[in-house]
């Protein structure tokens, strides 16, 4: 901890900013949070109704890392799930899959997927998290808790599915499931015959020119990686997530996530048919398809939809051993917020507050 405090003192004078109407507000708030030890470091941005982008970064990037800015690389954890949902919509649009396909159709022969009442788990059931599958399989027993997913295989996932009995009807109730979206990623990549990293780059990241997002760290991404910190703000290991890639394996930057947010808002300048098509498909993923635990919450394809009066906030968060992230937007007001942190302490509340309006200190 002593070493961390020294690093934080060195970093405390550093606030990276980009001009925008809310830059000073964001910089002040994240400085307060870092100095209150609610995060090791933060990179935060908003998009306003007029299209203005405001962003700031502050705090410790970790020993030997470059100062935090819009190009710092963070693990985005479960925000990956919405990329997987968009990939599903994209492949369905091509006719490669159907939303109503049983997931077993796109898995290796012999893989048994649980059924109930004559109903099969579909690809749509997995992205809307109503499949009846649990959050995690019972054979998930990491050898290394600092990198828990690294040694879990697709074969172990299939073994679990083959003996699992669904506790309720498919489609009956929302239950957040890393297993379910991990399985969806397995089905889509096996249908396409490509790795998750390669497929997501080809279908989503390359058209949007999100050049510094992916599962596999490129040399540039490795050079710009903000080191993760645990809840005690000590440096911790990065996570490798092979079998569950579709549920949480992506890394990204604030600049790339701003592109993604603008595309979801439908305000990314058209730069070809692929981008226009992706923005159209993204709108499909925002439609509420099932209740998500309360009258005020629903789930679309991957995205959580939170109702607040007449407003709807579409959002998702993410977390790994050393990072917590959040992204959300209000399409009615054409606003968005992104919060990336390199420590495993939630700052979700800041994302919701930024969407609502000015943040008080």
C-alpha cells in the first residue's frame, strides 16, 4: 500500500482533459473520488445533446504505465455482453442464424443442452438472460483466483450443460447468467468458424474504426494498458477469459467507447453502408424484451433498460479482478456517459448521475 500511495501522489497532479462543456465538472468529480480512494484511476466521458464530448482522466495508471488518458486500455468486463448481442443481431441480419434458433443447433454434435416442457433454449433466450441457466456452472473451480477464467474450457461448459436440469421454464424469469452469454459466444463463433476476437473485429470493431478494442492485447494496447487494482487498490493480474469470451473478455479505451456510444445513439456520421447497417441493428438491441427483476427494469438484447419517469436509460456495467466499467445512454435526450476505472470498486452511480445532469460535489 505504501508504494501505491507514493504513485498516487505522483499521479495526483495529472488530469488529462479534452475540451467540452462538462470537462471541468467531470475532472473535479473524478479527482475527488480517486483521492477518497474510491478508485485507483478513472477515465470518464459524456456526450451531450448537441454532440459535444467532454472527457477527463485522473489517478494512478499503475507502476510503469503511461498516464491515464483517452487512449488508456481497460478491461470492460460484462459490457462485452452487449457487443455479443449486437453480433447476434448482425449474424441474424445476414441470415447466418435466427434469433429463434435452438443454441444446440450451433454447438458441436453430441452437446446436450437442457430443455424443459418441450421448449429448447434459443439464442434470443441467452442474450435476454431468460434461459433458466445459472449465473455460473458448478464445475467452475479456478486454479488461480487472480485469473479465474483462464483454465476453464468449452468442454467443461458442455459437460455441465449435459447434466444440468433447469429449475423453471425457459423464458419464465430473468436471471443474470455469465454462463448463458458465454454459451451464446460459443455458438456464434462456432457458426462463423472464427475466434471471438476475430469475429467481433470483423463485424463490429473494424467498420466502426474502434482500432484499440479487442480480446487479444496488440502491442499498442499492451503499451497503453492501465494496470488493474483490486478492492484494496493494490495492483492485480489481468483476466484471460477464453471459454466465456462473449460474456466478458473485451478490452477497450475511452476514445473507442465514445465511438461505440455515438453509434448506439445513432449519431455516428455515416461513413459507409456497414456503419449505417450497424447503427440500425444496434437499435434492435435496445428494445425491451423481458422484465429484469423489477417494474422499473427490463432487458433488451444484452442491454439493461432502466425507466425513470418518462426517461429510459439503456446501460450495462462490467467488472473483472482489477477494473470496473459502466456505459449508458438516453436516446430521447441524445446523451451518453462512460466510466472506466482500473480498480475493482464500483462507480456505477457516477454514470447514472452524469446522464441525469450536472454532478454536485
